[in-house]
């Protein structure tokens, strides 16, 4: 059981860390709009805009954020 649990736990931690950084860096912008279908029914559509530069900037600015955290100047 341990041979199965450790790799699954490691994958879960890595995926969770990726999604945490994805959310904190505001990489994904969502835009919803209400449109009328040809049948006359309102349909809500969502479009996603990915800003991978924000993701990279968040990763590269990690040392500065850690310094600020430990110095107490948030």
C-alpha cells in the first residue's frame, strides 16, 4: 500500500502547488457574457484568457516575498 500511496501523495502535492500558484498569480482571467441563442433562449458563455507572464513573474518574485514575510514588512 505504501508503494502506491507515496507517489500518489507526491503527485497530489505537486498539482495542488501548481493550482495554488495559478490562482495566487491571477494567471487566468475569466469573462462571462450573456448572449441570446438563435432559438431566443439566453445562454451564458465564459471565456478564459491565460496570462502566463504573470505566472512566471509570480515564481521569480518568490524570494522577495519571502524576505518581506520574514522581515515583517508585508
